C-alpha cells in the first residue's frame, strides 16, 4: 500500500508527499468495555492500517482525499463545521489539538485504509492517530502517544458524539511489533505481553456492522455509571467481585448484569495477561470464551452472527478460544489458534458460517504491529 498511496498523492497534487504515515487498526484480545470503566484491556495493533501521505500548506487549510470515498474533506483551521462522515475524525482531531494549545499548520493529503470500517477493528482511532501524526509532522511538534490518545478520545466523545474509552487510540498510537499491550486505563501505563508460542490470531469478520453513535454503546456506558454511583466509587474498576456479590441483589437486573460483566472482565483480563506470560494458550482461550459468554449474557452487545461465528470457531480442533472483539452489535470475532492449523480453522469456520447465515465472512491471520509512525518515503 505504500507505493499505491505515494503514487495517488503524486497524481492528485503533482508532487511527492513530504511525509508518509501508517496508523494501525487493532484487535482486542480481551477486556471489552472495561476501558471507560478505568479498567484493564489487552489489545494489539494489527497489520492492517490507515496510510496517509501528506505535504504542508501555507494557507491554514486541510485538504484530504480518500481513495475509498468520493468526496474530499476541505476546511480551514479557523472554521469548523460538522458535515458528517469520515471528515469528522479529521476535523475533530484538529479542533482537539488547537484546544490543547498546539500551533497547527495546514496540509494536504491522500489516505487509504484496509481496516474494515465498522468491523470492531478501530478504523476510526487509526484515522485519528494518523491525522495527529500528520499535524505533528507538518507543524513540527513531537508526537506523544499518550497525549495524542487522549485527544483522540476527546474527538470521539466531544466532536463525534461517541462516549468511547481510550483503548483504541492508546494501542493505535503505542502498539509494539510482536506484542499485545496490557493497558491500565486509569493511569495509562502499558506492559508489552507476548502471545503464547506456537499460536496465531485469526480475525473473523462477520460482515455485520455497527456504529458507536447509533448502537447501544452509549446506553451501556450510562448503566456502568449508574452502577458505580450505587457502589460509591468513581468507576467500576474499584469494585471487587466480593463487594459486588454482597450487594448485587439491590440492583435492578439490567444494571446488575452490566456491572457483573465489567467486574469479571477486569479479572479475566489480568488473568489472561498472566496466562500469556506463562505461555498457557489453553488458559488464555478459556478466558476468551468466558469473555464472549459474558458479553452475550450480561452486557448484551453480541448479535446473532457474532454468536454463531464464535460458537463455530470454539468447536474447531486447533482453536483455543474465540470471542467478539470491539464495541459489539456487529463486526469481528478474534480467535486464538494453533499456528499450524490457522488456515484449516479459518477455512472450516468460513464454510460453516456461510451455511448458517446468508453472509460471506472475511477471515485472515494477523500479527502484532507497531503503532502510528512516519515511514521512510
């Protein structure tokens, strides 16, 4: 894709770009909806990414063409208006950077992406971090991965209108090749965690889609906030399973189940990191399966296709575990498999899923990649 995006920039603007940026999507191995509860998550940046070729401008405008969209986004850094669509992530990052005190230069660019939109692989965070890096490159300020992740979350929350946590931006900005990252979403500390030897990660796209703003995502967050208030804490991360069980009966059924998922998911995430360090693929798989069950029963963010896909994957020889990944309501299943049987598992799941649904899945092996970076031209 590197050469493709450089050539597209030259065709659009008549010269070579000054900078080439790659910003990865991500898959979350375990720790779903825990990020906005100040909890723990265990994602990895993947080998699919947003690519952005840019060159600075002197007129304070931002002009971006997407190879996947018909209309470019074009706006002045002194005038922000909502227009909808992918342009909001570009505008939102610019607005957040300005509000944080950064002095921004304009730029023109061409972008492309092979991260499926709405699939739960965080195409939006990849775009936000690519835009942040573009501004850093042309405006000559350092790209701080944690600070940029905070501004990406602000973009989602305040400009786009999705009350997401910070996991997606953190892993897109700070991913490490060959490792997942255990992220403490309270202090944003990270620890690289290797996959168990002899395993591979399969991403299984159900071909169903979600949006955070239109799905029940925001409502799930409100339920968690109500539960935290009930327990007298700022976030559910501070409630132990013993404290929860002692008072669970006092909660209404929905709030109780939402809280139970978050509290048990935090425990599963820490246990998964320990299993990975020990090279215990079986234990990691068990925890992934339990996470999916909790997301289905307690958090109710799976859909029929995600449940079918996970169930088929879990039954395959060579599969250690499978669960939905991302915000839910559609998107992908992440599967831990014996690396020698990855192709066999993927082929079997695709065939059985197509028999069970009218949909054609996309299934591919992924590897842990580095975070957002400027690459050599």
